[in-house]
């Protein structure tokens, strides 16, 4: 269920684009891109995927330099590895053919399908903005109706917003002027 548009090696940039859209009952479509390549994929509701992503990005503000997120593609797994390197984050997305057998496999056992290196502030803002767009578009009730098993991750969104706006020198006006929303 994953559509790889282009694949590229790790790039150092600050031009990250990220979107997350609910695309029907129990499915989301994400798109991640930098100036060199993009990837578009479909994620199943079998995991609390958006919450997991928000928690992983928020985790980059803590002591652990590495965060992982697994998306269920029924039956494949798409695993994001986020590795903080100073103020930057190396993003690597690996694809495994079967989530039921790949769960304990090392990342490198999967096929690298997309990678980029971005400033943490850029990644944090892109994921935060995508989640806020989902909430504005669907509201908590609409999200729950479409995502079925999991409510909208309000606390995870608030946590990432607080960490990003409190720790990153984000150039976006809404981050500079409004630290609580």
C-alpha cells in the first residue's frame, strides 16, 4: 500500500514538507518531501500512527537521541528512525514486507525507502503543522469517526507544540508570537 515516488540518499536541507490526511475510514495518507525526493504512503488505523509520530518527534527534545515509529501497512511495516545529531535529525524510513515478522528486526534489515537530514526545528514544525491541520479539518469527533480505534492525540500534539515553541528558534510567526497555541 506504499507508493514510493522517489527515493534518495540522506540530504542535508531545511526544506522539509510533511502532510497527514485522513483518507477514508481507518486510513491516512502521508507525504514527506525535501528538495531531492518525496515519499507518499498509506497508513492503517491498526496503530495509533499519528500519536506515535507526535510522541517520537517530541522525544527528540529529550535525552534519547534516537526515536522509532512503526506504521502498519497491512501486512507491511514502514519504520521511521529519527536520529538527533546536534540540532539536526537524520530521518530514515525503512520498509519491511511483513510487520508480523519484522517487529524485532534491526532497521537496516528493511529496505531504505527515503532519507533526509533536517534541522530539528524544521521537522518539529512540519509534523506539528500537519497534525494541527488534521485537527482543524476534522475536529476530535470527526477524527475518531474516521480513525476508528483511536481518538485524536490532543495531549501528544500539545506536548510537541510546547517543546517545539519552547526549545526551537522557529522562524514561523505563529511559533514566535503564540507560545501557548
